[in-house]
C-alpha cells in the first residue's frame, strides 16, 4: 500500500474528501482538478474532521487493475474485434477490410461501455476506497 498526505476538505458520514498534494507519479498526468492537487474520496474510520492534515493509504492493486482496464483491455478487445470481424467477413464473403473496421468499432463501443459501468461500480464500492489511517495535525 502507498501512503499519501492531504488535508480534509469535506466529511459526509464516514467518507472524507481529501485535498492531496501531487507527488512524483502525478507530475505528468494533469488529469486532476484544482491548483496542483487531487481530490481523493477516502473512508474516514478514525473520525478526522475538516481542516485536519491526515495520512491515507491507497491500495496498489487498485491502481494496477485500473491501469490495466483503462489502457490494456481496450487494445486487447479492439484487436480481438478486428480479427473476429475479418473472420466473419471472410465467412460471409463480404469485404474483409470493412468487416474488420466494423468489428473493431463494435468492440471499442462494448469495451467503453464496460469501462463506464466498471467505473460506476468501483466508485460505489467502499472497500475499494483509500482509507484515512492517521491524523498528522
């Protein structure tokens, strides 16, 4: 697990939103909103309050799964879709190139929908959230 630091900016029940400073892994990303910081939603089991500086743990396995699903899975699925489309085009005697393009587009749409549903599912699963582990000040 990777440990990060941040400041609690919002608490709703046992869920806290933490403004975390960027670190070396984030320098080239730029996907996070805000002025040089990311907003992280974490499980607040220790009862930290707004304004407190805390440390929180992020599971490395979640980051690896997410990276695979967002980057590698679409490439694999689109490749399979192109091959399957070509095979179907060859079987039915149609233009193979056009069938490969159609197969790739259908595969891309399906994997995009899967990623969207997976993201919604993971976002609602509390066990996948980072956890606040200690209060610094």
